[in-house]
């Protein structure tokens, strides 16, 4: 029975213990990192083997944004710019900025689809402010909700046309976080009215996307005790309510230091708050086992959302890859 978590693995190929674990645990999906990437053929083999372990075309995720967050890179894959690149072009010419965002995402999708990877943890709809931690920084598409949403929509469209599902992150907003959630838990003390008109507003136009990822951030005006990932108030009232997101909701990495308690406690708290699946990234088998033991089978509304999301997988729309890459490279050179 498929279980409500997404897992990473340790290296370039599965070892015997991982194979046994994956067969027994049956995670809903997988996520790859640089530690899992060598050559195109190696990645294709790993993706096939992951799916073989669970006997289905399970979703395989990756963080391929461009800029600082790019798991695939030279010499086999091109470098892509950070999100701020699209913001700069948008400020000069809105139509050109949106075309660049869609084109860059379409090229990324082509890279991923050739490897069998069918989910990209993109777009970001985070709206950073000046005093925030730089963990978002130039990954963002701007500092206003309307521009962030417009560029995010173009990126999502490019991914979908390339046969790759987008993941909207980090709901309901990481832009004001004053700490890197890999390190500690940020607390945002902004009033709710301002959050709704800026941070949350960037996500609302993207609420129809099939997949989303939470933010490990406390919004004290709404829930002063728990980060969005483990807050029923934030998930039900804000993410599902104010923002209107009805896609499959995954936690951000459950092993990040922003969260407290054991991995089992964190996993149960995230699912109890309303996340549909838990994301665990570091590939440590003892942690993977703890998460798997703590999460239930994927069923009910979570299963419905998962099925609806995967039904949006499509064959890539044909396009001239070389012409698109030449055009995109010219945009980067001119910026």
C-alpha cells in the first residue's frame, strides 16, 4: 500500500538495504539531489530502479530552479539563471519577461523529461522583503505579489508543456523569514492584513497548480505556536482557505532544523495539520525508516489529491529544443 511520504536515497545507485526498504515501505514518490547525480545514463538508470522498487510510475522530484538551486549542472546540463533574471527582464518588458520565464522552464523540463524526472520543485511564489534572510534572495521573481504570481504562472506553464509537474512553494510564503529553515525556525510577526495583501496574494493566482510545498515558518498573527507545516490553522484556514490551494500538499523537508521533536513526531504533526504527504530528503536510511513507520497509507482526500495531480502528467509538447536554447542563451548574454 502506497505510504504518505516522499523519500531521498543515499547515492548514485541503490544498495541492497535501500532496495529492501523501498519495496516494503512503498513511498508515494522520490526526490533526487546532487549526491544522486553523475551522468545522464546513471540518472536514468537510478530513476528506473526507484520506480521498479515500488512497481509503478511513482513521481520523481528534483529542485531544478537555476542559480543557487540547481541539482543538474555542467558538464552534462546547462546552467540556468536564478529567478531574479526573469524579474529584471519583466521590469523592462513584461511580455519578454514572461516569455523568458516560460522558455527557461520549458528547457529545464526538457532536461528532466529526458531523464525520466517528472516533477520540479518550482515555481517559488515567495515575496522577499529587505530585512529577510538571503535564503530566498535572488531565487525570487520580484518583490510584489502580482509580478511574482505572473512569472510563477509562466514557469509553471513551461514545465507543464514539457511534461513535468510544477510544485508551488513555499506556501504560504517564505519571503519574510529572518532565518534559513535548514538551520532554525523563523518567526514572522507581520500583521495578517499585510500578509494577505502581499505574501499570500502571490499564491492565490497559482492555487490551481497540482502540487504544493509548505514553509517551515511561524506566522505569529495567525498561529504563534506552530510553523505552517505543522499548524492546522495555517493549513486549513490559510493554505486551503484564504489561498484556495486544493492540490496535493507536501511538507518541506521534515528533517530541517526549523522543526522540533523526533522525525516521527514531526511527520505525524505535519499530516495531522493537513499536509497530504511528508517529504524527507537526506537519504539516511535510519531516518527514512522512522518516517515510514510514522506515516499512514495514502488514502481519503490525500489520495484523491495525489491521483488528481498525477493525472496532469502529459507527454511533452513538441518544440525545437536547439532553437529555444539558442534564443534563451542570447537572452542571458544580453541581460
